[in-house]
C-alpha cells in the first residue's frame, strides 16, 4: 500500500513556499519591493493551499502515517515534527499580520482617514507601517522558513528514508 497522493502534493507545496520565501527575501534585499510583495503573497498562497490539503488529509480522510524508524532517528524525527507543529500553528497569524502591515506600508490598504489626509500625513503613516512591517518580518520570516523547510524534511524522513512497514 502506497501513501495517499496528497502527501506528495503537501510536500511540493511546502517546497514551493520555501522557494518563494527565499525569492521574496532576495528581492527585498535588492530593494525590489513590488516583486517582493508578489513573491511573499505567492508564498502565502502556497501555504494556504497546503493548509487546506493538510486539514483534508487529517480531518476528512482521517489518515495517519506511523514513522518507520526507531531509536535515535525516531527521537530526531519527533523533535523535528514537534517543533514544526508548534511553530506552524503560529505562521498563519504571523504571516497575515506581517502581510497586512506590508500592504499598508506600500499604500495598498490605507484606512479612509489616511486616504483623506495630506500627502505628508499619508507618507508618515506609511513609514510607520514600514517600520512595523520590517520588525514583524524579522520574526515571521525565520519561523515561516523553518516550518516550510521542516515540512519537507518530515516528508522525506517519513515517506522516503524511514517509511512505515505497511508501504
């Protein structure tokens, strides 16, 4: 019996999110803000699709896969898996907040009172949002990156390196 095909989709979505996060990071380092915005929104999209597939796999299909390794390798797997899960629960909130601040900093989602304000006040508001966006991004990016990478690592360990005996 082979694993359900959705596990491969999930790993691919995690890998795609990882690549897009790296691209987004490199783009902002090169001060390509518009391209950075789209790369990060695409990474968020890949992560949202992953979450939907993951919930479908576990809640609707009610499938679980036991780890095939034992001893030290099982301890390592469980350590990676538990840290992955603990941090993954925070990524949606961190990502949404950081994206929200970034869109405000970019002028995409300005509140009505700011839209009606002078250009100087709009600029000041957007600068405050930029500072907040950068501060939160320094927290969000490494957590999101860790979760995306360890998602792929868990997949490789679980389905390729130490698959359960039933496969």
